C-alpha cells in the first residue's frame, strides 16, 4: 500500500468519524427536542387542569349588610304596662311565682 492508499484510508476513517459524529449529534438534538416538547405538553396539561378545577371568579360583589338597629329604649310607661299584664297572668294562674319573677326581672333589666 503506497502513499495514495494510506491517504485514502485516512480519508475514509475521517469521513466515517465525521458521519458518525453528525448522526450522534442529530440524535441527541432530537432527544432534547422531544424532551422539551413533552415538558411543554405536561405544563400545558397541568395548567389546563388547574383552570378546569379552579373556582370560578365571583360574578357579583358580596352584599353589604347594615348592622341591626339597636333596640329602642323601653319607656317607663311601657314597663309598667308589661308588669301589670304579668301580674294579671299570675293572678289568673297562668304564670307560676317563679315564671313571674323571671319575666319581671327581664322587664326591669331592659
């Protein structure tokens, strides 16, 4: 084998090495691209699931309720009328002594 044969052999080996190297690079790039695509699809799926199961945004403002009005002060005349009614109910036997005292205490406390 002469000089030309040695050069031809070197060229074949170099060409084969380059071809193999390029093929490995393309295959690796394809794998990376496939992995990125899968990651993108996975993220899109998770985002879709989050949107699907997320509570819907409120469509109206929560109503604002006014505080209940303070009870009106009971006048002395009203208290006397209530006490008279209690006394009548007790006299008629509708209320026991204990019930009368409890209701009387409530009227006097208000």
